[in-house]
C-alpha cells in the first residue's frame, strides 16, 4: 500500500503494490526544486521549437489518430519497479488455465522468458491444480510447461502432425502408450538403443529393461487417470455447454415474444411442425453458440431468424386453415348424403360438388373464424336452410341444358318428353346408355372443374382429385352435361320395345315400362341353337349390335314359360338395390316377385 502525504516521496507500507498507472502519475508529478541561472531564468527553460522538432520521436502513421501519449505503455513497463511487476504477474497469471499460459508464453520473447523461468513454476502448478476437476499429478518425465503442452497443444510429440482437430487427451494416450510400446520417433529409438547397447553386462541390461518396464507401467497408470479426468471433463463441459445454449435459447424466445413469434419457435422446437424440423432452428449457426445472447448478437440473429419464423407462421396458419376447411367440407358432404338418403331419387338432385361450390356454403366454410367450432347439428341446419334454394336453381338450369341437347335431334321436344321411355341419352366418355333420371347420377357427369378459379383451388384443398372418377372414385365436381348426347338409334329401339309391350310410345314413361317388365329374346344367338339369350329392356340398350345394326328381337311371346325364364336369370350378389320410397337396401334375391313395386 502506498501512503501519499503532500508532496513528499511515496512510502511503501507492507507488500501490496499500487496500480501501475498511479505510480506513473506520481513519478511524473514529482519535481525537485529548480536552480536559477545568472540571468535569473529557470534552468529548465524550453528550447526553440526548431530545436525540439529534430529530436522529437516520430509517431507511426497508424497511431496518429489515437488520443493520448505515444508509447506510454513502454515507459510504464520500463519505469515500474520489478517487485510490482512480479506481484501483478502472479495475480494475473493465476486466473488463467494451463492452456492460456501455454499460448501466452508463445506471444512474445519477453513473456516466454517470464513464464518459462524457474520462478514461474508455482504459477503453472497453481493453474493446473485449480483447473476443472484438477488435472492428474505431474508425470515423472515432464515438467509443468511440457505437461501443459501435452494436454492443450494440437501437435503430437511422436508423430509430429496436427491434422486432427481435437486430440486433447488422445494425444496423452498416444504419447504415453505408443512412445514406449511402438517407437515412431527416430530420435527416441536411437537414444534408447544407445543406452541399451552402452550396458556391458547382461545383468545391467536386465535391470535397465525392468526399469523401463516399471516406467511404462507408471505411464499407463497415469494415462488411465488422465482418461478418467478427461471423461469427467467432457461430461462437465457438455453440461455447461447445454446450460449456456439453454439460456441462450431462452433469451431468444423472450425476445421473440416481444415480436409475437415465440409461439412459432416453440412449435418448431416441440417437433410438432410439419414445415420445419427442430434441428433447423437449434442447429442454426447463430443460435447454436455457446455464449450468452447480447444486444449486438441479437441484432445479427434477428435479420435471419425473424424472416424464417414469419414465413413459418404464414405457412402454418395456411395449413391450419386448410385442415379446418377440409373438415368442414367433409361434414357438409356427409350431412348432405344423409339428407339424400331420405328423399326420392327419381327426381334430379344436385351432386356433392354442386353443394360444396355453392357461394353461401363455400363462404361459410372458408370465411368463418377458425376458433369457431361447428357441430353436425349446425351443418345440418345450414343445409336445411339452403338446400331448397340450391335444388330449385339446379333443376331449372340443368333441365334446360338437357332439353337443349335433346332438341338438337328433336327440335319440337319439350320438358315432358324427357320422361318418356323412348328418350335415351348416351355418354361419349364411357358409352353407357341412360334414361333421363339416370343422367343426374352418372359418374362421368361429375368429372367437372368448379365454375371459377377460386372455387376450383378451394376444392383442390379438400380433394386434389375431386374432378376424377378413376380407380373406383366417385367424382365430387359439379354436375355437367358435357359428355351427354341424345342417342337416336337407342330411342328408335325403345319405340319398338314399348310398342311390342302394348304401351303408347308417345306417352309411356320409363317407369311404365319398368312396371310392364317385358322379356326380350334375341333369336339365332348361336348357330346350333343350343342356347337362347333373354334380356330385360335396359340390357337390350347396351347389348352389342342391337341398336346399331338393327338386330331382330322377340318380346313377350313366351306364354307360361316366362316365369321359368325369369327364374333362370343370373343374379349378382355384389350389387345392392334400394327402395325409392323407404331406401331399404336389398340384395337381388330379396326383391319381391312384383318387380314394379320396388
């Protein structure tokens, strides 16, 4: 401690040193009495400026913009007493670890002379003992700086390479084991060979070998201690690194909370995100750092992290919106199917696509808040309210489309003619013949895109292939007549069948013909006449060559044999029929003998 009293000389009390800069100021502020010349002027007068400019030390260019006196640290080191430097050296160096001391000893010749001197051995020993967990004791063949080099240097004593990024303790083990078991260093091998060959008697050589074997055992034992310490060190360093990264992540989350993006980061970290894996966030170069987050670090991190999380939020909300809309589409579809199950389907009803692309239904699906929960009761209530309007609009538009198609072949046709048994339509896509009511439930008629681009894109969210019917799929597109045409040849064939049944082709409907249930035979089905072919009137429409080539048919000329013929009709158990009144499902053999009733 330095006690200062007036302008007297500083007195040192005890052994504690004063700060270096304070000593420097004290030395420069202390001035002895000045002597006067004969002229009465002070002996310490200032010489002319021209004289001082020549002797003034030139300041290097790189230091010209620096405020303060030039080379002040150099004068500080030169003028400060040696005992103060020694105490400061001990105080400062003891706060370092052996690796820092090793690197510091290579910084300059002065520091090297200080740290590698015998007086600094206590510093190396203190830092080694106070390092994490305490390093194992000094081995017999190394001093403190060599031991520090063995632990913290990247080069190997024996193999002399530095291409391994982290050999830390492995360098100790390699050196301890391979230096003695397997000699790689030519200098060591030559030295040991010379020592061995220098021994004259076998007894001395045996003693030398036993001595080297004991040294090897000590080194291996020391290496095991180093292994244990290294394992402990790695575990502790791993926990410290995890803790620092955890604190850094928490700091990042707190700052993201102010920006409204904390939820996005937590969503990614929890692994629940389908857009981004948690590794992409945790392994980000600016996130995966083992240091506390500073304002400067956050400024750099914010420019990368905020846009990434903002994009994630936009995509996540979009996907969440699409998911909820798909659920709403599915609910509307199921409720509409349930409603149709209680109606008479001999009247035209819109398809699922017509319901889902309705403006009011579509707006309800897409523009209702996501947080608003909708139950099946709500969907049924909405359909019950809007279905009459949708059905009325559908029938008025689509019936006119069918009538336009029919008038291309029969210009005088009207709406009542659509129900006639002689009105047959065909499908250009699949070739099926259809009566009027069947066309509204034909699969190919639902292979249609929505009326506008927005509805089409929204339907694709619900079902990307909603307009296709491949692989047993039933199309969910709006109903369209683009594949339909009026089949004139089949209509002419139906006139013959209706007339042969005893009905008037001008007024007989398909329902009347179904009730009459005529039996039709194609004569000369086989040349040898061993088989006879019978069919119903719907089958006659699709049988090959009947309508196109005008093949002769025989109808209702079988007398009492007709019941026997019908009994031989093959029935498919893969299909199911449904009553138009009660919608009860029936397999073919459960159908009543009164074919027109159901």
